[in-house]
């Protein structure tokens, strides 16, 4: 029986699924099974998966049901003591599982290990570092403020902990990873691997509507989390909202730049300003983002891109 079960949920992932599978199969730690949940793909995803011969792969196909349901289906098939999920367009460094299993075994009171994230573009080129946070032990308060794990392709989690908190909430269409981590953090300890081992792919096909879905889901997660949080921590809700709208504003300025996303960015920046009790201290940051947004709305794309590059302004924050 393998020690670790890795789960890849995939829907129409023909462009990236082979790379993602290879990044798992190339792990230096090899006592794992790879469970792939084909979520009703209509492209060549299934053919690509079936062309990869490796006895560690277990493939299951279902009608399309969404990311959270697919992850939970993977969990239901898993036999490993530890579970890790990776989305079908993300990558791991080859030491990811090895580092995380070692740190969990060296910290037997912890049930979740996580690593740092860096960001890549659709071609796999480096874009920017993630937040590279290192919080250990009881991280519940930190997670209430922001999702410092950053994505669903990050942690290694004991199967027992995942089952006990009920897996992913299938009613959420975004931020389901943050919701899960909050429920885990309320009961279990975390431990950090201080190394960038998750390569999160930023898709240029993301639509502005996704930002609205993300906002809605994150607000659901925040409202539910603070309803359930101890009274002593509920004062952190404002801080959480400030971080959310700062994050959404920066997401709206990710490439490819376009006016629709920038109008949303203006809305998010306004909320960041209104909720922020330190708005005067943060005025330079706010004005910098506002200038970027106005440039994108008013000026031609190529000129904006040249101006931002000349000023070395990072639009993938």
C-alpha cells in the first residue's frame, strides 16, 4: 500500500496535463499512487493520460461535476496515509513530496505540511515569487487573515484529517482550498517547508468573470469562518477583507491587461481603500495601483505594456 496518494482532477487539460503528470512521476520520493480524476473532459485529455505507462497511475472518469467534487472523488479512491492534490496545469519540483513527508515525520504532532509557491506563465516561464510565508503550529489566526498556502496544489495532508473535516465544500466555485485549510487549521497543526516547490500556472485565458466568482466565494468563506471563529478573533475580519481586496486588485492587473479587468480592479481598489483602517499609511500603494488601472483603461495596450516595463512595475502581484 503506497504511503502517499496524489490526486489530479482534470477537465479539458490537454495542453498541460502531460507536464503535470510528469512532474509527479519524477518525484524523488516514489512510494505513492497517482489518482487522476477525468472530470468529463471533451478534448484529448483522456488519450494523453492513457498514453503514459506507469503502474502508479489509477485513472477514473466521471461526468463533469467540478473541481471540488473531483477532488473528493479522488480522496474516496485514495489508500495512502497522506494525500496531496495538484491541479492539472500546475507543477511540482521533484523534491516536493520528499521534503513534505520528511518534515511531517519529524513533526508527528502536525497533520499538514506546505511549501512555498512561485508563479509561471502558460509556457512555464517564471513570473514572480509567491508570498513565501513560514508559519508553523497553530496557524488558524494567520489563515483567517489570508490564504498563505495560496493554492490547492500545495499541502501534504494526513488522510485522517481530510476525512474528519469532510473534504472540500462542493458548493463553492472558488476559494474551496482556503475553506478547507481553515477547517483543518481549526483542529490540526501545520508545518512549513521553506522552499518554493509549487509552480502555479497563471492562465492568460482567465476571464474577468472569474474575478467576480472569486470575490463571491471568498466572501462566503470569510463570513462563514468568522461566524465560527472564537469571539477573540472576530476583530480580524476587517483585516481579512482588506487583504482580499488587495489580492483581487492585483489579480485584475495580471497579464493579459484589458479594460474590463481594470474596471473590476477599480471596484476592488475602492473596497480596499474603504475597508482599510490604515488607508492613509497605504496611500502611496493605493495611488500606484490607481495609476496602473487608469493607464490600462485610457491608453493603448502596447503603450501601457511598454510604460510598465520601463518603470519595472510588476503587474503580476
